[in-house]
């Protein structure tokens, strides 16, 4: 039985992917790297994929141009979503984010990433503490429950490498990482087994998956699991990209449905069918936790209503904040708890404590 839950924000993957304030600059570095390949090293890319590479570069350029006008890329996304007349721009923004996050976690040794880890090493320590691996199977030593706002696949990549599973969709299914091919089409409440791994991605996944509705396995990031060169990985990725965004008329329909900001309204924007049931499972997980460890999450205003819906379910004794800005986050939590208690006098406010280090995820005793 799990008595702790991790509530993760961008800071939990910061060793591999920049936090939102620095994301735009990193997108620009990736774009410049791709520009160089397109302009000076065309021979490294298959001829029939050069046009697809140019499309990717143009998508990243559009993302950079739009983000320059807003506080952050997330704010830009929120603005476009609320402006119904710009819904097409919103879908193109999601496509650009899918491309960036896929490339960021796939490519190696590009300018600007001297100190970047391809997979944030802190996930390895956390997962290895909860799983025992041998050649044929893995044994759960203690259940790991995670709710994350991150749309990267750092957890999936960590499990894939530790367990030797070649397809990220298999990782999702084996370790109850939602949404997966089962919860994608869920039409009833999802079962919650607190003796198993349970990982909820509130925003879904920013990666290309060409066959999820059909229960397929292949995704655009499977190619990064092999020690190939950047050029080989990029050719693999562009081939997957071509299938999703070109053969289907350029919409990336499946990939975009699999990546939904939690604040999207199902009635206003097409999302994957099982989304509401995945959110229901996250509320069950919050309610069951006795301790909640918040890592690298700043409770931005755009996420406020979702945070309230989740935290009004809690019955925990203790919340631990593992972040460099403890003062700000504890204040926001205090305000949120006061709001919840104003409408539910039985709500019990937990003790809030600071974890004063960031080099590994804290595992409570």
C-alpha cells in the first residue's frame, strides 16, 4: 500500500528539460541545430525527408515567434485556447511543442546542452528505490504513485532503460502510466490498485504516437532508445512524423488529442475519449495519500482550478515541498486551503514542511 504521492512540476525534469521560463531559448537552440543540418549537411538526412525537416524547423520558428509576445509558452497556449477564433493556431502550437519535446529528449550533444542530461538522473534513483530488477521480471518493493503536470516522457524513458522495454507504449501499459492505450479509450471509471505503480500525466504526452487508437506500440521516441547518431535518430523521427502529420492531411490528429492541457474543456476541444476517467483516477490517488511530496511545481494561475479540484480531495497529514521557492509555494497552498475550507468546513489542513535540497527526490520515511 502506498502512503505517499509525488506531485510534480517542470522542476522535476529540470536537469533534462528547461523549466518554462527558459524553454523558449532552448527551442531556439534546437532550431538552430536543425537549420545547420538543413543548410550544410543535407547528405545526413534522407532526400525524401528533407521537406519534413523544413516543416519541423518552420513549426519551431512559429513557436518561438509566438512565445516572444507572452510571459511563457504555457501562457501563450492558454491565451490561444481562450481565444476561440484562434483555435487553429492553438493546434499548431501543440504540434510545435510535441516536436520540440520529442527532439529534446532524443538528440544528444547539440550546442547549449553541455550540462543537460538526456534523462534526469533523479528519476533513476526514485524508481530504483521502488522496483527490484532482474533478468526476467521486476518486483515492486513499494508502490510509486505520481501525478505530474509534465508532458515529457522522462519517467517512461527511465523505466524503459532500466527494464529493457523497447516501446514506450509498453512501458505505459506495464506500469499504469496514464493515458495509455487502455485509458485512452476508457468509458468507465478506472480501477485504482494502490499496491501497484500509478502515474497520471495531467496534460497527457507531448510525443508523436501514430497508432494509439488502434492499440499500437510505435512512437516517435522509440528510436532514441538505441545508441545511434543524431542523424540516424532524426531520420527515424522524421519518418514517424511524416506518417502522422502528412499522410493524414497534416493535422497530427491522434498526437494532438493525446496531448491536452488539463485546463482544456472536453466540450470545447476534442480530447482523447478516456480523459475524464483518468482525471477521476488522479482524485482517488490524492485522497488515498498520507503524505504528498511536491517537487518543482509553482502552482501557476492557469492551473488553479485543476489544483483546487485535486487538493480538495486530500486527507493527508503532511505535505513536503521540494523546491527552491518554498516561501511562495507554501503561501499559495495556504491560500488554496483557506478557499477549500470556506466551502468545506470538514477539510483538514495538513502540515506543510520544506525539503531543503534538490539533488534527489526526497523519499519520506
